C-alpha cells in the first residue's frame, strides 16, 4: 500500500499526538498520507468529510474506539476503502491495533501483509404515514425503542412478509453479526461469528413468555411495524441506526430492514481468532457486563 488517510476521534487524541506519529511514520517511508477533516453536526454528531480523501486512497487508518470505526465505516461505505483501526478507546473490539504495536502494524500495511475481513451492513427503509421517509445504513444494529421511559411499545415482526410475533416491551434490536457483541448481547441475544451470513432479531425486555432471539438468513427481509400497547392507545417509538440518527415513529409506521449490497472491509494484521479476541477483550479482569455492552466508544 502506498496511499493512506487518517480519521481521528479528536476527543481521544485531542492534541493529535498519535495521529501525527502515524502520519510521520508513513511519510518517512515515502508514502502518501492525509489527515481527514471531521465535520460536526448539531447535537455533537461528527462525520467524516469524504471529499477531503484523495482519489486512489488505499486504506483509512481510524484512531479511536469501536464507535469511531462504526462512524467511519458508515461515512466511507460509498468509497469502499478498507479500514484499519487503532485503539484509543477502552475495549476496542473492532480496533485491532494497540498503541504499542502501531509501527509494526503500519509496516505490515506497507508490505501488504494483511487480510481483509468483510462485514455486512443493514439498510433500514423508514416508512412514515405509508410513505418512504428515508433509507439509512448501519454496520452494528437498527434499534426500535420506546420514546417514553415509563411506557412500553408494541412491535410486530414479519420476515419476508410472513408474520413472526408481536412483542410488547422496550422494543427490538435488529443486529448484524458484527453488532451481535453490542446492544444485542446485553439484551440477552447470542454472539454470532462476524462472517456468519445472518441477521439477529432480539426483543428488549419483552412483556411476554416469548423472549428469545431469532436468527434469520442475511437474504431475508425484516419488517417491524409499530402497534398499539392497549386498545385505542399507542405510544411513540424511536428508530436509531448504529446509535445515531433517531427518527420518531408512531402507530402504523414501519422499518423495512435487509442486507445492503455494500460491505465494510476491515483489515487484519494479526492471525488472531474471533474466540481469542472475545477472551482478550471481554473477559479481561475488571471488565464487567455493563461496561462492554454497547461496543462503546463514548
């Protein structure tokens, strides 16, 4: 590889110390490297300015935590640029490289000594008042939850237009295998190997005996419809994609979810198995259930 860009979570590297170390190393090897601008929206959400990434860029080096990786993956999906993560967060489940290994990892990139891990994404078509409101993507999960803390919501699930069940509770999580180790896991859902061709449906605190996750094929289409909690009464819900972009839903609104044609390419330097990563990241001494439940980067 000869051309790189760097995407940094400025809250994790506010003085750009590590960012500049990465850039200086690559430049010392006569490689092209630019630091990509980050643009802030209202409410503090940031996204990558892909217009500042030069044509021909072969790799995006992302400095931060898992949340930074997920944001960058969403921003870069149209460019199909492979991503290498450097962990400046806590667990860093998706960020393979620790700070102590930066130089050796960068040299492996230069020497083309890596493999590519393909991760699926989900598309959520949000239907409001029987009309398409928007279509957005998620690498981790699409979550439909209650808006009001004191209320429950009713969601009805269809797979390929076939009725599955109606859940009354806090909502439902539709997760990729990548996202299975996040909110899905904390809600009692299963861990799914990253390259498994599947989608996980997990109810959140359902008020029903049917409280198990359902795993469907990645070729299936899932429809979630907001319903009534009681006769003549319904509560508002919110759909979020990878924890961002919350959109309010009401009775009769729906979200249609399926796999996208686009994939995220994560670069792997080390020959570390998924189960070893689980042991090293999740079972560390001092890392408890609540601390890792969302693939956190906040």
